[in-house]
C-alpha cells in the first residue's frame, strides 16, 4: 500500500512539474514574441525560457530521486543483507507465501522445514522476503508475557491438521 501511495505521489509531482514547465514555456514564448516585436531581443528571452525548463527538469528529477529511487535502493540493500545473514532456526517467509524454519544454509540455496509433517524444501536465497530471527521471537514472547519456550520451540510451525486435532474435531462434530 505504501508503494502505491509513493508512486501516486511521484506521478502527481511529475505531472505538476510538467504542467509548470509547459506553462513557463508558453509564457516565455509569448513574452519572447512580444519582446521581438517591440525591441528585437527575442533570442535572449528564449534562452531564459530554456534555462527555466532545465531548472524544472533538474528539480523534478531530484524530487523523483528522493521520493522513489533512494528509498527503493535502501529496501533492496536491507533485503539483500537479510538474505545473506540467514541462520539455522530462523523463521522465514518466501515471496510465494511459504513459511518455514531454516534447517541448513548453502551458498545460494536454503533448506527449510515447513508444515506439521516437517516437509523439507530447498529454495533460492533471492526468494526469501522476510526473516524473523529467534531473538526477535523471544523478545516478542517476553513482551507478550509468555514464559515457556526456548528459541527453537518458539520458531516451530504450528500444524492445524494434526491427527489429534482432527480426531477432536470429528468428536465435536458427532456430538
């Protein structure tokens, strides 16, 4: 949602800047024509109009850089650092929405364990979009008042389809 707002803002700024440039050019052309008719100095006014256009284009690029390009580069750098700092036991989320716990880290791939049946998947590092480390989970658990689990237990994936829950649900449905 934030990206949509930023891109809309950048588009609005670019549109406003282009409208300003067009208005300045139209005004400069009118002034240049009037000055040429009265004094014959049309070339100086046209040069001033081009300078204003250049200044507006530079200003528009600077705004676009600080609103869209720079924050995106920062997010890309942070994502790459996160992908390179994966450790065994970290809970990750892939771009496709797969949630798992890192079992082993390779050069350009990661093996994760997902689901209650502990299925193992090998995925590429670039596919990982989110990493919740064991320390962050422990801090969240302490903040919420939970006193029980060590780091790896808090990283465990909860399987809603376990046999005990199925049998309990089946008994509840029969009653």
